C-alpha cells in the first residue's frame, strides 16, 4: 500500500473519523507559531480554509497528500461515466463506492500523479456573473483588480515558466472552483510553495486596508488553476486526472414528518371546536387566488385546507381572478362545491396588458400575473388582502396571518430561499434589499394606492424599466415595485419544499456560498408550528416524482372534494415515498436513509460492456 492521507479542514463527517484515508488537520498544528508567516491572519480570515492548507504543507510527511474542505470531496470510484453528485451523508456504501480507503488509493495512484476537479465556467461558480474573464470576475466581486495584477507581475518575475499559463487563466472564463486535490508529495509541496509565495508577496506589498478588501480565497482559486493547468500543459511527465466531485449536504434539518402531519390534522380538529376569532383590519378576510383549468383541482385542495383550519368561514371572501383559460365548467363546479360554506367571488380579468408579460417558467401560466391587476377588480372597500398560490396547503388559522401588523409597510412575505441571488439579479450585487417569495402575500392595497398611485400602471412601468433583469416573472416585479417597503413574515407562513427536499445535483455558485437564507433553528421552529406548506418547483405533490413527505396533506385536502375519484396513477403518486429518478440519478428513500445511485453512469457502462456503444 502507498502512504497516503487526505486532510479534512475540519471534523466534517463522523464516518470519516475512523477511516484509514482521511484525517482531520490536528489542532496542535494550529497552536504552533514557529512556522506562521506574517500574512497568516489573512489566510485565517479567508474562505476555503487556507490556514489549514498552509499547516498541512508545513507538517505533512505522507508520500501522497490530499486536501478537502466545506464538505467537497474527490471521487476515486474510477467509474467512467460518473458525474459530480450531492450526497446527504457519508456511510459505508459511500466510502466503498467512491474509493475512500487505502486499498483503493493504492490502485488509483497507478493511474495518475495529480487528481483535481474539472474546470468550471464562471457562470456556474458565481451566480449570474456577467464577467467573461477571471480578472473581470475578481474586479466585480472586490471592486478592483489590483491584487490580480500584482499576482501576474510576481509570477512573470519569479515563475516565468508559468507566466503564459497565468495570462491564459486570468483572461479565461473558467476556474477550478475549490482548493481540493490529491497529489504526490513533491507536487503538493511545489503547489503550496507557489500559491503561498505569491499570496505573501501580494500581502506584503499592499496596505492593511487593501488586504482587508481583497478576496484571498478567489486569488487562491486563480493560483490553484494556474498551477495545475501549468502542470497539465507544461509537464508531460506528470499525469493529471480530472475526477468528479462529491458534495455532502449537511444542511437538511432532521424532523419527524409523520408527527408534524398528525399535529396539523389534530390542529384541524381543535380549531373546529373553537369560537371565531376577532378579525382585524375591516372585519372581512379578503383572499385572492388566480388559476386556470390546469390548477382548478389543486385550488380546491387549497380552499379545503383554509376552511378546515378556521372557525371564521363566514368572515372569508375568496376572490377568484381568472382569464379565458378558466372555463365556465370549472367555475360552475367551484360554485356548486362551496355554495353555502364560503363566499366565492369570481372576477374576470379585463386588463389588455396582462397578456403582454412573458412566461419564463414552463409550469407557470399567464394567470400568475393577474394578481398585479386585482385592484382594478375589487370593490373600493377592500383595503387589505391575502394572495395565495395554488400549490400550497394551509395548516393553521388564516385569521392569524390576516391579523399580522405590517408595521407601516405595504406588503409582507417570507424571505425567498434564494434571496441573495434573486436580489443580486434584480437590484444589483451591492444591494441589501429584501427579496421575498410571492406565493403567499399580505397586501395593504389601500396603502399601496396612496404611495404609488395607479397600481396597474405602476406595475407595467416597473416591468418595462426592468425587464432585462426579470427572471421570476411577477415575483420579481413585486419585489422591485415594493423595494424597501416589505415586511418579513415568519417562515412558518411559507415553508418552501426546497428546505427539506434532497437533490442529488451538485450545488452551483460555490464562490457565492449561496444556501438557504433561513437558519436551521428558524426552519425547525417553523416545522414545529407550520402555517403554510408551499410546494414550489416542478415536483408538485400530484406528480410522479415528488418525494416531499408533506404531500400527504395535499392528498388529504384534495380528498375532501366529494367529486374527487383518484386514478390508479394518482394512488401510486400519493404513496410513493421511496423512489425518484432525477437528472440521471436514482434516489432510494427507506427507513430514514437515502441511497443515491448514478443511474446514467450505470446504464452507459452496461451498454459499453454489451457492445452497444463505443
């Protein structure tokens, strides 16, 4: 066996603690000051654990050395068609499949001297970056390119053999997105000597203020790319292997879906025994929904969930705003179903501009824009309303949502799960404005008219002035229109399915480090007392590949429709909590465990063995 070690920047996975290949960087190495340079504090304050990488360089004695950080690992599976993948955790199966053991490494090193990820386009590692070259990309992030120009100058002077490669990398649109690798010790030592020498020279020639503004993590990625590109292109005796990346997503909070569902259903029974609550802000709860024939069945599930969780049915007025895509038959069925139980008021959209808006998302229809024109349809007495999407289930009393004080703001919603990148898209990278998900809104329409005048005209003006930046349709328009006039609702009123749905696709936008804008404690608090579950995305509860554990609530309230007769396929969709195929991956869910199988890789390998592909 070879003498190899892959160092972890922190104790990231319990299963790796007993593994014979991985080792956490020892705490004692950080306590030693004898090998600590003056620029070390800059390394400590940077992402990517550059301080840990430096200590590994100074203390490592192994013949082969690797470094991984932030739950990103290199795959040594040696499966020809394997791709980058996300896992929910590392278990014995993962250790075996991805070759994370000394025995396999002894075989792996016969195939190469350096193992690194593939180069990634800037657009995949930095959200919505308009930059076409790495140097512009750095300037966009930091505000200047001074440190990059210094790096180029020092490389030209000190490492002339890498100068041309440096120019290529700095002016290309690709980078290695992480400082993760596995290499022979002599190559590793040469790599560390190179990047830390250049970082040291940059730091020493710059003021403290300049260094504090710099992004040494991105600089390190540039230097890492330069070094390994130089090794691959200019050192034919070194064998460089590009290998898939395995990301372990540790952000999924643990919860007991069965207990939460039981709690919601128990809450439904309890509310029915309670007297009606006081309704503030006019005494009537005005709810707006807009949908077409494709979503009429799902709208009934939403309405059923509202009625099941309140004793104030007589205080509800549900306005259905519709266009030509909602048929008279669907309207008649809704009227017959809810006659005598709740007030349904149908308002046909007649704004000729409503059809001018683009549709950028396949599963969203034109009716999503109708909410922008409701003020033209409602009685003048309506000064406040709640807007609800039709892919939600209400799990608590809608009166509690209605009675929330907006503290002088015009509109209220829950921060979007992708708030940072969506905010960057519509407001620019330096903006700190709030960006909310528009699926559930509390809207002071009276205040909006006082502040912004004719709302239909205002929304159209916002759209045409910003349409180049609009990606998420009416949601972007609403956030732009009410920028800095938004009240943040508690997460419980819009629990988005992506918060607890596992995806095997590798997370993009690594440099931005964009993850859910909601903390794990915040998510757990919302899950303990859910108000509304929101099934965003393509995998709705009524689709075959939805493994959302709370889809059972959708089917529960859908079944309250006496006209609903589930088909055979719908019964399968309801009870499938175990299998999903997505983007070439097979995910199996059983007894709290998730197994990810690279189905596309397995199929291509099988075809090749059978002689059906070259």
